[in-house]
C-alpha cells in the first residue's frame, strides 16, 4: 500500500532547544512567581484528579467512556491561561483537564462522571460532556471533530455581536448581557480529528470570513492506536492544512508550559486584535491508554518513558524550586511550599470524590429534559414544548 504523505518519524520527546531558554527568560521577566506557582498547582490538580478518576473507574463508581488527560496538562493550562475569562472554549472528549483549568469546581466535574444530579450536566453527560456556561466552556463532545464547527460558530457569534450588533444596540450581549467586545474562541481537537470533514468546512469558513477561532491540535501522536503518520497526510507539516484555508499558525512544543505560553499568548492577542483565525500544532503526549481499556500494543514502554522524562509538572517544579531564585538566592518555591500545595490539592480532589459519592442520582423526571428530541412527551417536563404550545423556536 502506498502512502501519499512523506514518512514521518514516531513522536519524539522534545529536544533541548536554545529557544526554550529565551522563552523562559521572557516569561521570567513578564510573569510574577505567583502566576507560575498557580500554573504548577493547576497542572498538579489535573494530574491528581485523573489519578482519582482512574481509581473510581476501577471501582466501578464511574461508568461509560472515560479518557484521561495525564501527560498533556501543560496544554490545557498553558493555553487557557492566555485567554480572557469570557472567551469561549469547546473541546473533544478528553476534557476533564480543560474544564478544571478553566475554573470548573472539581466537585461538579467529579459528580458528572459519577452520574449524579450535582454534576455540571446534571449527571446526564458523563466524562465526555463537561459543560460550564458561567466559565464559557461549551463542552465536552464525543464525536471526533464535531466540536470544531461549534467553536467556529461561537467565535462568529462573538465577532457578529461586536462588529454588527455592537454598532446598533447599547447593551446587546446575547449570551451574557455584557457589552460586546473582541473575543477569541478556542476549538481544541485531537490529531485524529484532522481528517474529519467538519474541521475542513469550519476552517474554510473561518478563513473566508476571518473568524477569530484558534484550532488547537493536541498532537499526542496517536488517534486511539493509530500513529499520526499512518492515518494523516502531511503529518510532518500539519500547518499545510491550515495554509490551504489562508489560516496562519505555528508548531509549538507543549511539554514546557513556559515555552508554550510564550508562543501562544501573542497569537491569542493577535487573533483578538485582528479578529482572525489561527491553527496551532501542539506537540504533546498522553502517558496512559486511549481510554480505560487499552492494552497499548501500538507503542513501547521505552517510548512512554522518554516522554515522562520531560514531564511538564516536574519541569516547572524544578524551575521554581531551583533555577528561579531572587537576589538573595531564595527559590520562588520551597520544598515545604510544594509539599503544602500537593496536600491542598489532594484534599480538594478527595473532597470532590466524597461529594460525588454522597450526591443524589438524577430524578427520573429529568430523563427527557434538556434534550432535543423527546420520545416520551407525556413523561417530560418539556411536554408542552413538544406539543408546540410553548415551543420557543416556533
Ligand atoms: C466521528 C467519529 N469517528 C470515530 C470515533 C471513535 N473514536 C473515539 S476517540 C477516537 C480517536 C481520536 O483521536 P485524537 O483525535 O487524536 O484524540 P486523542 O484521543 O488522542 O485525545 C476515535 C477514532 C468517534 N468518536 N467519532
Ligand atoms: Mg491524538
């Protein structure tokens, strides 16, 4: 069988790069200790949350599909911290980390996985459907690539509010009632979504109408068990796909959160300012299987270990406790402070599990609420909508 794309090597761990030193120097100058310490804490929260999720899954307390984010934490934290709090975000199904990085209460996130009424989607979505409107987090989507047109639509809506409605109405914010302003939407996708038609239709419109959406490819090298170069053309130069739609972007090493932020933040600012799209190929890696059941025959333990040696959390912790020192030689973070941080996070995650366990399951009457198609109108609180009397869309 022939392949159209040039052969591309298996994913390789980030090489030491002189540019990284420049990134660190810029970030060190721009950002205070407290900000970097918060990044570390947020990445550690995701790691710990996923550990406890795995445990609860093995104990059959969580059911359904469940995909852990362990290893990719720097992507969610480093990109989302570059946003304004009301910039919209959409994601695929490996979404717990993004929800937490965006500020979702860990209790609501864990309870959702436990299928409890206190979950962020009232326990009806589960692991793949985290949703948090106050934080402008619009899912959590299970169909590969399906979220990318939604992200494009959210960006289009924000641009339309700002450029069209904003000129004619005094306070027209449709989604939040706030005066419109320039926004950027993030549409996260996996490398496996690169070949979905939905993505290409969305990118075409984004290029055509200059829509301020950033397509973030979390390129962890695999789509389930298929290595990227086996299933995707131009795997060695994904930017070619964006260039075809007139969209600019860049490749960023996403193992080092400081380097990621250093390159990503200016891109967000430019897309906001110029109201235009972008596309980024973020090199990352997942440490665990695709989902909870994955024998991982498609890769070796040595390959995984090579990436673990570049762990984002270890790297930032080492920087804060070693390299980043003040004039008196004191590190930005002491061993004791790091210990305290870990204990605080562990307690928070334990609390989220207890909260989920002690929460009620959804009322059966909820079964047909908040759904588009109601096969049982007589059993549903939305019955009147279905009969047409109160349908807000008619
Ligand atoms: C349209 C569609 N096709 C197939 C699937 C089955 N599926 C679920 S996850 C997945 C792999 C996606 O990999 P990638 O986008 O790289 O994300 P990652 O799991 O690496 O985060 C596939 C094929 C699906 N959910 N939707
Ligand atoms: Mg992937």
